[in-house]
């Protein structure tokens, strides 16, 4: 009977060790999931920052184009006024 008791003790020790290992694995899995979640959040944040920057760049480009068109229009208007003045001066003279 002594060998049976020893076997039972041995099995109980194995069971305790298995529980400890299972607990450690669960904790490692949770830590890994947290790490993955952090990486995903960081990746999403960086993507969002990139999209915002891209939107800002596009808006800036659009504004610059608008300003450039305005300048060209002003230049065209000035040239037309000068032509009209020259015609007016030539017609008088």
C-alpha cells in the first residue's frame, strides 16, 4: 500500500504543477494579447495621423492652387487694363 500512497502523492504533485503551468500560460497569453492590442492601437494611431497629415497636405495644396489662380487672374486683369489704357492713349493722341 505504501507504493499506492506514493503514487497518489506523485500524481497530486503533477496536478499542482500542471495547474501552475496552465496559469502561467494563461498569463503569458494575456500579456501577449495586450502587447498585440497595444501594437494594433499604435498602428491605427499612426495610420490616423498619416491620414490627417495627408488631408492637411491636400488642403494646403488646394489653397496654394487657389492662391496661384487668383494671382494669375489678377495678372491677366492688370494686363487687360494696361492694354485698354494704351488703346485709350493711342486713340486720343
